[in-house]
């Protein structure tokens, strides 16, 4: 008798490239650079000397063009995922991972969806990793089968791509690999913007 397999309890990861992102990033980078020069930032998941801005970025009018892109994508996700009535942006912040810095594995409490947008990604500056959020798969012995289906991986790497937005449920454990760029000065900076969305009440 043929064996049937059904994949249950999926974890959705959404990705989208922003139109004209080169222009967007040329606009964003000087703003974030100047902000990092005048604000010492916060210590959150950033490690190894990376800069984490205050989380009030959504209130700064200069970032409105990017915020509009976030809402377009999140509204489509709400429709696809069956959520109502509408999304609301919780908080938002900028990250600069200098060579040698990274972001520790973590989750985002008190929100529904989390995401990242890539402003500047030098070669070998660290990718996003997401982990299976279920406790069970994390305690069984490592699988040894070659070419295991992607749906059964415990950790999945998403290459950082300039101009891309990645969104995922806020309860998904994730982090950022160490920036191993050999570029000098700001050429070696990995710059991204993170954010959280909430499900608004009726």
C-alpha cells in the first residue's frame, strides 16, 4: 500500500523585493548612518558591537516611503493568512552590523508578525537564519539522511539580499550570522531595518 505524507502545522515565511529598491536604499543609508552617529543606540540582540537604533523609527516621517511598502506586503499576508481586520505597525528600528557583529537567536513577543528589510549587504556580512519553533523536533536526534526535504529542516538560512523584505510569524526563533566582511570602513557595514506588526482590534 502506498504511503501518504501530509505536511501539517506549516510555518509561513514571506519574501518580496521592493520595486526601485536601489533608489530606496541610496535614500535610506545616509539617514541611518547619520542617526547612528548621534545616538548610541540600544543593547538588544545585537552582539559584537553592532548598532541597534531606538525603536521609534516608525514615527520619523523620512521613513514613510519604506513603511508604505511594509503595509502593502503585510496587508497581502493578512489576506493570505486569513487575519482580520487590518495590520498595525508596532515598532521599527535600524540595525548596523559592523564586521565582527551579529544578532543572537531570539523571538519578538507581544506582536503577530516580524520582518526585516535589507538596505546594505556586503559580501559575507551574515544571513538570516530561522529555526523550527516546535519543541519536539529540537530534542530528537539529528537526522542523517542526505537531501532531506526543506520542509523537514530544523534550521533554514535565508540569504540577505539588498531590497528584499522578509516577514514571518513573531514566534519564529531567528538570528543573524556574524558579519565576516573584509571590506574597510562603512563598505563593510551590513544595514537592515526590522519591524513588528500587530493585528488591530475591530
